[in-house]
């Protein structure tokens, strides 16, 4: 019993800290991005996931689901405990899966590169988007014959899209415009790849550049869009926001799995 109390206290502490950390980052993001309604919805799911984990931790600490009760209530308590454990296990599995996927990198090259955008914050590129462009710039300098498809159609108040912002930054860094193709109509990663598949041959090798935490889901979506030979080139991302970004990806992966999209 003492061991379970100690473990429960640790889990409760970790869950509470992560919930506060997640809330601080997401509230700030919601107040600065274009797609506020989408981020609010995902934030609600993230809080629900944190609540399930905290419920699991509280059960480990206090064992309230299975305390002596009338037989019928005790059975219900065990069923609830099993459900909470199952949901927690699923969340932790996907969290770990995305973390592992963020470390996988391919060494192959290709004629075409797809650079995925990120919603602008207060009309400016985020640090993670700059890191994606750093990776794209290095690749294009090393492979001057390659073309980069810059994706992202969510415009800020001035009407400038993610793709246009990425083009302007790469132009300022000396990358010739002939090496860049804008895909500035999409409003999601799925639409990015659907539109990109109309611009290049999806059966040809393609290098995919996105933030490390986004690679796992991005590759899955690219395959569903018809891309068959994907070289993974993950970009670095903010170490402080990594946990929050992984949780964001967990919610989206579970949503896509549930809807079978």
C-alpha cells in the first residue's frame, strides 16, 4: 500500500505539472494563431486526456474504484478502473510512438521536397517553422537540382499564407525562386498532400520536411494521399514545447484513427 501511495503521488504530481504546462502553451497559442477554433477544440481534447491520466493516478494513490462496497458497485468500480487504465495505456502508447517517430530519419535524396507549413502566430512564422526552413535551405543548397513544394494556405490578417511566408524567407536566404513551388490552397496536412500529389508524381521518391514531432502523422497522411517512396527529414523543434506538441499530435492521430480517415 505504501508503494502504491508513493507511485500515485508521483503520477499525480507529474499529471498536474503537465496539465499546467500544456495549458500555458495552448492558451498562448490559441490567442495568437489564425485557426483559433480548431486549436480550442484540440485543447479541450487534451484536457480530457489529462483528466483521464489524473483519474488513473488518483486511483493508484487512493484506490477509490475498488474500495469495499456492495458487490454490484464493486464490479462497476473494477470496470471503470479497467477503462481508465486502457485509455491511459492508449495515450501513453501513442505518446511514445510519436516520440520514437520524431527520431527516425532517412538518408535518401529525391528530386522533389515537400516542406509542411505551420499556422502563423500573430502573422509571423513560429520558431518551429523557421527550423523547417533551415532544414529545407540546407537540403536545397546541397541539391540545387531539387524543387521544394512549400505548403500551407492559412492566411493571416494581411492575406499572406504560410507558403508565401516560407517562400519570402527562402528567397531572402538566396534560394532561387525556380526551386520553389507554392501550394497555398490547403488548410490542413491532408489537403497539403492531396494538392501536392497533383503537382508531382506521388510514386516518385520525395523528401518530407516537417518538425520532428509531426513526422509520424505526416508520413501516415502522405501514404494515404498516394505517396509511396517517402524520405524522412525531420527538422528540430522547440525543446520546451516538445511535450505539448507531441500531445497535440496524439489527439490528432487518435481522431484520425477513430474516424478512419
